[in-house]
């Protein structure tokens, strides 16, 4: 066989192998890039039919209706929650009909925001559905019912993918704490949804001060900032950075929320 034909044959073989490997994970494709679904996860539900039991949670969003997240939320297992770094991320979820069609509502997906942590249950030898290694979504019941056909069973196999978050209005900052301890909750974050780093600058300084993740979506600084006009610099986990200049006016007090006019893509 001529060398050129050998090269073509090899390339074709490699191409077929690549398609075969990718086919296990790709459900649909677009003209720009494949849409990859992750398999092997399951979903349960909690919080009641009105999702009242989902309020609060390990991300610190408090009343999820007031914060704009509503009932399309989920608590993530350890491997997905990532010690709170995943708070605010959005996931599109579908029941896996290939695994068990009787448990699924066909042709439907639901997008949820990560607002809580589903801890392992060490009453079981392996830690249960939310053990440290298994990807699992403990969804608000109204969201789960979009894709699950049998609430009496309560556990369904799912496929999922990370998707950009869509939010109305700008990013919001709620300041709690006290003098020399400023605890800032960041909500209504679009794009990646989850925050990688955050800095604060007061009106009487030219320097940005790094903040540290305190828990969930709460970040803290240990400087005296009370009553000063404040700016925040926020970087998401996808690398996007926005500067929210003077978003907190002078004379502010703890417990207030300040809405910006800026939003991530």
C-alpha cells in the first residue's frame, strides 16, 4: 500500500476510535462544540412540596425565594460541593431513561442552582447516597418532580452538565458581621455562578485587600471598614472578573443588601 494510503487509513481508524470513545458521554452536539452529559449520578429530593425545608443551607443564601433562587435548587454531595467552592453553580439535570425508564419523565430537563450541601450518612457503611465520592443531587422537591415520575421511590438515576447561570439584575452584596469583621454574602451571580476570589477596597484607600471564603458564598475581611464607601472585585471560577466600584455607599450599616448594575456573562 502506498504511504499516503497508509496515512489515510490510520487517520480514519483514529477518527473512528475517537468517535466511539466520545459517544459514551455526548448526548447532543452543536455547530461549535459538543454538549457533554455526565453519567453515573443519582438524585433524591427534600424540603417538601413548597420547598420550605430548603431555606438556609450550607451556602448561606438564606431565604431562597428572597434571594432569587426559588425552588429550583439542590444540595450537592461532597465531591460536587467542593467545600463550598461550588455554591451558586448551575446544573442542567435529566432523568437517565437508559438506566431506568420507569422512573423518568421523558424529554424534560431542569436547571438547578447549588445552594446547599448533602453530607454523607455514616449510618450506612459507605456513607449513603451523598457519600464522599458519589456525585449526587438532593434536589428541592418541586425541581425533582419535573424529571422524576415516582415520588414514592424517591431516587432516580440522572445525567447532568454544568451550564451558565442566568440571573435577572445585577450581583448583590449583603454585609453582616461587626467592626473589624465584615462578612459579605454574594448572591445573584450569573455566568459560572461560583466565586474563585474576592477583594475589597474602601474609599479612603488605593489598595485592594484580599478577602477569604468564610463559608459557602460568604467572604470576610478583618479590616475596619464600617461606614466607608466600598468597592468589590470579584473573580469567578471561569476567570471572569468584574469591579463593582462604590457599590456600597458611605454610612452603610450591617445587615443591608446592596445591588449593583453589573452582571457576569
